[in-house]
C-alpha cells in the first residue's frame, strides 16, 4: 500500500528554549542553576512535517529559510528525518525564523516568534510544490495569510483535501477567504481570538464551534483544549475526547503533533473519531517529553501506547 503524500506548506524555526522554575515578574532577575537553555529545531510547520514523517507518511515540506547557518542546519535535519526537502527555498535578505520559548517546571510554556524568512513566502512560491501530486495539503498560519489562501485555492482546484491548524490567530484574518477545508483546528486562545468566545465550558465550546462553522467552510471544527482534551463539531453533533493522563514535561509541540497525527490517521482510516483518539495518544506522548521536534513520537510508539492504554482499561473493567 502506497504511503499518503502530505504537502506541508508552512513555517520553520530554530527554537531558543529556556527552562525555568517560573517566569520572572516584571523587573525581576532570576538565576537558574545548571544549563537550562538549548537551541532545537522547531516551528509549527516543521513540527508537523516531522510528525508526518515519523508516523510513516510521505511528507513533502515547502518552507522558506534564511541563507544562514540555522537554515542549513534545519534543512539537513529535515532530510535526515526522511522529509522531501526539494521545495525548501532560501531568502538571502532575512534570517531563518526563531522562536523564544519559556518553559516552566509545570510544563506550561510562553512563546515569542520572530518569523524571519517565514513571512517572505509568497503566493507565487506555492505553485511549484503542487507538482508533487499530494494526497492532502496541511498548513498553519505562521506564513502570510495571502499565501495560505492561494495554496488552499490550488488544493481545492485539484480536489485535494485541506487541513489547517489555525494558529497563530489574528482578528485581521478574513476566514471566509479560505476555500473548502476538511479540518479547521484552533486551540483555546485562538478560538477566543476568532470568535470572542472562551471555550472554557462544554456549552461555550459548542457556541464557539458553531460560530467558527459560520466563518469558515470546514467539514470538521476541532478545538484543542489543552489538558481538557479536544472538542469535535461536524455541523450537527459534537464529541469530546479527553486528554491523556500523563506527566506533563513540555507542551510546546503538543498542538502541532495532535493536528498532524489527526490528519495522518484520518487520511489512513477515514474516521474522524478514530483520528481524534489516535491524535490524543500522540499528543500525550509528546507532552511527556522535553523539546518541540525531539518530543514527536513514531507510529510504533503511538500504537504501543494505545495498546497499553486499551489493555489497562480492559483490566480495570474486568476487576470491577
């Protein structure tokens, strides 16, 4: 059976990860013992591309890097992961994107992104990658919105399903400009930006999902709710998938892993609820590990985790 070919047109960064007991208050200086920082590959697009590759998809990654040492390092790392890098472009005028990530000891994070070359990807740049004849297009919003709109238009014209992890969010985005989508998936804060509704309760999740479905032409709305799991709305009914109960080490890449894993399994099996469950397992593994791309699991790891979870539930049921 041929692998699904997934075209990812999105962002790539070097992540400057700073680990700390807590974020300092304004004006406060905190000294952290030991080496609490590192530079690792990141960016929402790259995290997702790596997820697809490790899960077993044929992943084609189109992004733009600076013509610098960080860009060369990232391109080499993607190739080592088995990602098709032929459509990665270089911009000699601006640096490779960088994200400054503050991770507290409870696993919560705060992220500041300096887009760099990511914001120089033009609508014209997305034409050539479609030559690879993908089975699906996967995007996020860390590249110019006009570029996203053009890529979705091309996918729609070719009859290719489109999956959008809808972050980062902006009130300036006219979501009606996006064409037909299979999945539109924001997290809690992004949902609030788009709809003005904080998805803090089941009722508010439904209200927000209904409002989103009037703003974007998507078959499924999937709200990522952090430690509360995920919320699915299909235009008629809604479903809640609880989060996995795992030790939280680092949540940086959890959302990227979740939506990419959901996309992968949905393309493989065609069942959105099964895909939600699979994605929850993948994200659960991710948050139990440090780093962004280093936390991404393989297909074997997700399947083993799901099997262990199933056997545990069966044993608990048998003991009742």
